[in-house]
């Protein structure tokens, strides 16, 4: 049985359903009113600003009518209705989890044990089956990376992957960039050297949040790809050294790139970024692009470097990595705010040719949310 009562002279609504109850402030209810004068019925966007919300939002009446809660505001007798399930879904009168280092909702930490269950989707199926695309995108949200097979072995075919969920983000490297050995390269990614696991472009603000790498040819010896869950590494560091974890979240590192003519990219962000309430937000780690650390106080610098060194060691730990070698016509997609990627060195014999591009994570989450609304969750 659902009931409502008013308290605090009408400034608070109490909703009871079964044995549970939730409190809502009148000002919150007015600001979130669902009527056509407050929100556009088509796109749901708010049509008012906070200046249009009265200072006095006390309620004069509240009652349950079917599956709706109808309320009346005392000052101007405005009547609005809320679906009961909507109020419960948006209730803020609950215990808020503010545990530092917790994972975002819907994400799962992983290590090398995921090697036998790497998420993968066939491009032709992802393009034609919305349920398959929903499941693949859900794995991107859950793990921060996924593979794609059946990619045409033609230049620019990786754009077909991005088109599944969003748009290419162009950078100074172009709409796409080549990953193969070059003479006098502008970036170490274009040599045969092995690369430590890293996030791309930490010197940008904002940094690209999704990277796609597609393989056109891979006959060179070596060059295996590796991915590491940066959130899992951060949580492991936190468990081992909570003080060091705190230092890497509290103080900003600096990153820079000036390897191309006319480019001078600089950013100032923590290596482990948390939201204000402690949720893991992003990892930025790239030994090639880190600039002098000047934002850490003198008396904390040695401890900061110790934590930085331990973070690097954990990233290099084989127990944290998933390794695979892309074949021609395969690609992988990584959440560049969370998953670090790397490759082993490769020999000059044979050919290794990949193409990469960047996109935006909000496209993944938006497409997934729309598919889940239309076809149900995974």
C-alpha cells in the first residue's frame, strides 16, 4: 500500500510503500515537476531555470491517485503528478555510498583471468542485430574493452566500428592514424619498440575517451597487444598502500606533447581521478608523456614517487594483463579513461599494420541506454 504525508509545515513529502519510506523536499519536487510547462513532453528537457522556481515550495496537499502521487504547491496552487515508481527510482533519501575507490555502477574489475572470456562481437552481426550490439556495448561498459571480428581489411574500415555507437574524434593525428614502423617517427607508437601499458593522449584536456585499433596486416613476429584494467590496478594499490593511493588521487600530475610542428599540448590532472564522493573516474598513465611533477609539496614528493613507482609496477604485473594478438580483420576498442593498452616489441621481418582512431565514451553509453530502453537490459 502506497501512502503520502506532509511534514515540516508542508516543506517535506514522505512517500511510504510497503515497509519503505522516502522523503522529498518541496523545492526538489518543484524543480523536477513533470508537467508540460516545466519539461518538454518530447525530449524531456527542462523549460525553466531555477529562477522560475519559487523560494517557498511548501505543499498544501498530497495524495495517491492510482499509480500517481499528486501534489499541490501552497504558494500558487500549482498541481503536478509524479509516477510512484519514478519517485522511488529517483529517491535521494537513502544511504549514499561514498567509499573512496569504488567502481562506477555497471563496471566489473578484472585481471588476467579474463583472458579466456574476452568480450567479442562480429561486425556484420553488430550492424544488423540490436540485441547483439546491446550486449557488446554492455561488455564495453562492464569491462572497458571488447574485440571486433570480421572488419574489412581496407583503409578506414575502423570507422564502421565507431559508427555503431558514435562519431570519430579527430586530433592532430588526423581522423585515423597509422601504427607501423616508420623512419624518424613523430611518436614512439610508430616504432617496433615494445610499449608499456598506457592511456592515450593524457596531455589533452579533455582526453579522447575511446580508442579503436584495427588490424589490416600482422605477419611480423611479436607485437602482441595487451590490455590492463586501470581501475583494478588502482584498487589493488589502494589495498596495499592507502596513503600512496590517496597521494595519487589528491595531487595533479602533468602531461605534455610537443612532437609535431605547431603542437604544444599540456594537461594537469591526477593519475587516479575520483569523483567528489569517491567513485573512480579516470586513470591517466603514460610514462612517455609525463611532464615534470611540480604540484606535489616538497615533503610529499618522495612518498608520491614511491606510490607512482608501485602503480607502474602493478601495471606491468602479468597477473593484471590480458594478452592477445590481433589477426588481419580484427580490432579492439578500449575505454581510454579506464583501460591501459600496450604491445610487445616486434621484429622487422613481416609486416605489422594497424589503423587507429578516437571516439567518445558518451556515444557508447547513450547507444547502450537507448537499446536497453527499446530491447530490455542484458
